[in-house]
């Protein structure tokens, strides 16, 4: 079925949990809980399709401004997800990394994150990056600070600060840029996600709300990607 090129790196803005819950007259955390099942679908679908890297936007720095009850429900869910899935992820050959400012997590959240990274470190099939307490502008500012420190120390010269030097300091440095970005729930914006990395990424926006996302939705996105012509700013050879 998937005979064309497979995107090596897929990134997803998982959106619409709140709307999914309101449509059912349920409190928002029910939508997040249903969204956890969709995360499993995305991971399994990515493995089946042969995707190598899956980067999910789970919690933004801006999300810290949500009501305390919703934040704590989301953090509990993250810990629950890790506790429930770590063995399965390990068995599937998934290696998990958490990207973002983890100093803002609770001690319990931080240790769950460290545990899943440690226990899945041998995974070879799929790299699963969970962006938590993540903001792209924050990531770029962090990279700038690291480079400034090296210049001040004298280990780097000013002339060495180029695109490659910045790229190498981003949280995503080991995995390269996404080939395909999926956003659910129909919103047409990037919401401070991977702004540097998405420069030439193909965008796929679906009206499906995140809790309804499944392997089929992922497959449809990949099939759509296969019909795109990627030019990276150049012209097509004729
Ligand atoms: C956006 O929907 C979704 C989030 C802020 C949280 C995403 C979390 C999950 C999918 C569940 C847990 C994930 C992991 C990795 C354990 P929204 O609340 O902004 O929805 P709305 O736009 O309809 O209000």
C-alpha cells in the first residue's frame, strides 16, 4: 500500500482533546486521557509504516498557563503513560527522548521521564521524541546562549556561528528536520513548535480531533505526503 517514499521523520501537533471532550459534555481531562490511546496508535502506525523518528508535541511552555487542575491531570497522565507503556515501548524497539525544559516538571514527572529514557535506551526501530514543556523560541534562545558561552570561553570563534552551529545546539540535533508535520483538529498554525526545523517540512492538517487519530489517519497523511513534490527552494530538473 505504501509504495512511495516514507517520511523518515514525522512530527505531530496533537490538538483537539478539549473539543473532543466538550462534544461529549465531559471535562477536558477526559479528552487528554482519550488522547493517550491515540498516542499508542501513532507509535504503532509509525513503526508499521517504517517511519524512523516520531516527534510529538505533548505539552507546550504556554500550556503552563492552563488551570492548575488541567495541568496536574496532564502531568499525572504523562506519568501514567510512562508507567503503563514503558515495557511495551521497549519490546517494540522504541527509544524515547523527552525534549523541553524538564526542570519545570514535578520531581515525580522528572524521574518518570528519566526512567523511560533509561529503560528504552536500546531501542533501534523508532525514536519517539515527546516534547514536554517545550517552546521553539525557547529552544532557539537556549541554543544561542550555549553558543555565546562557547564564544566567551574562547572555544568557538564568532565566525563559527552559522546555521549548522545553531542546528547542532537544538534539542532535535540528533534526528534532523521533520519531513512531514501533521496537525490535528483543523487549526492552521505552528503554535511555537519546531520553527527552525520546519523550514522545508511538508504540512498536513486534518480536521480529525486528536483522540480520534489512528493508524489510518497517519496512513492518509503519508499517502498525501507521497504526492508532494519537495523542491527545498530549488526548481525541478526537466
Ligand atoms: C491539545 O488539545 C493537547 C494537549 C495540550 C495535550 C496532549 C496530550 C495528550 C495527547 C495525552 C498524553 C500524551 C502523552 C505523550 C502521555 P487541547 O487541549 O488544546 O484541545 P482543544 O484545542 O480542543 O482545547
